[in-house]
C-alpha cells in the first residue's frame, strides 16, 4: 500500500520546510510513503527547499495556474507514480501532520473513498468571527447541494483512494474543495470526515483576499456545481418562480377584468404572458441541460476507464491485470 502526500505550493519558501518536517514517516498499514510538491509558478526558493529536503516528486508550472489546477496536476502525477492513497495538505502547516493517519484509516478499512479533515473552526484563533460564521454557512450550503454530511467543506486536508482520485474532475479555477464534495455526493461516492487538529497560523491565507471576494467566488462555485450535477432541479426552480409570478399577475388581471376595469390593466396581461413564457423556456432549457448532464456522466465513465488503461490497470481487452489485484481490492 503506497501513500503519496501532495502539497500545492505558490511562493512557500518560508513555511514549506516546517510543513514537510511535520509529515509522518510511517503509518501502520502503509508500506511506502512518498511526498509530492506542486510548484504553481513560484518565483522564490520553494522548489529548491523541496529538493534539499528530499521530496520524491515535483510537478512544476511555468506560471501560476491556481489551486484547482495544481490539485488536479498533483493527483494525476500521484496516480502515475502508483499511489493507492493520496493525501492533500497545505504548505503553510495549517493542519497537524500526525492527523494524516486519521485521514487514511477509513480508506484502509474500506469504509470510505474520500476523507475530509474537520477543523475545530470555533477554536481557531486566527479566524475572525465573520470568517467562522461564513465557514459554517458555506459548509451548510454544500451539505444541502451535495447531499452529504461534511461539516467542514472548505477544508483542504483530505485523503483520496485511488478509485476516487481517478474520478476527480474540477472545472472552476478558484478551488477544488467545494466542487469535489458536490461531485462526490452526486456520484454516490463514499465520503466521510474525521476531526483533526490545526497548528498556529504562520501566514495569511492566499486563497481569500477579502471576505466579499471569498463569498462571491465560493457561491459561484457551488451554484455552478449544482447546475452541472443537478441541472433539471435548478432550472425547474427558476422556471417555477417565473411561472408563479406570471400566474399571480394574471389572476390580478382577471380580478380587474371581471370588475369591469380590465382595459386599464392590459400591461399586466402582457407581463403575465411574458413571465409564463420565460418560465416555460427555462423549463425546456432544464430538460436540455439534463440531457447534457447525462452525457457528461457517460463521458466521466469513459474517462475513468481510459485512466485505468493509461495507468496499466487494464489490458487491451479490458481485463484487470494480475499484478494489480491488490489495487482492485482497494477500489472495491
């Protein structure tokens, strides 16, 4: 059983060595632990420090592409290096490295494919009151959208089984944390969380420039994920709003009409008709989006099978190779 711990980095020279020193060297049930750094266009000594420390694998971008792109690149590299479990953590040493054992334990016990570390939000001194409330509120929205029970959705301290990692897709450029939970929940993947500890803050968050920017980007990410994975429900809700408003205005017109003053409210009839037509068009758009969503799921299944072929888990006939029986057991 091989574990690869990946760390996305963007100008992390000051904190990277601290984070690396905190990582575990041995975990019961894990035969091999390797470390992977994603150098997301850093212009400081991040990569040099990683090499001097002895990191096994380095993925480098010539320019900064963002956390989501870095996460996916690290996942792809870890899979190609034969990882059975992939853990993602931060370069600012926010999370306690010893708790990686807690993350991988449910996967080793075959109880989950994705495990997310639940931070003690209310106890983190570096989080302001408003940030704590936003973290709770955002996690509640993600739980509703994904139909999961993850209490700390923005947490980047995560473990993925090989099977789950091969199914990961991130379409936004901001962050992978929220979208992947919605994706996992809607695809009926086994996802759970475990309580973890945090370390004192070493630097300010690079992901959240301001409260307003964080809320705006997070809400857009959640809405986009819901539209992708439950488009019919989303468009029906929008369509029902327009139709109900149109019907209400139409009823108002009919009341005036039967009272003999309908000629003075023709604009209400026109508005009601427009609202109902918009609602019907939105419903048709939802049907089309639902068909596209079904095709996307088929493409994801094809992508999953192609990744198996690329990673050598299947032979040309689609049969599992004998050398990969252990991996097959992990996936099951």
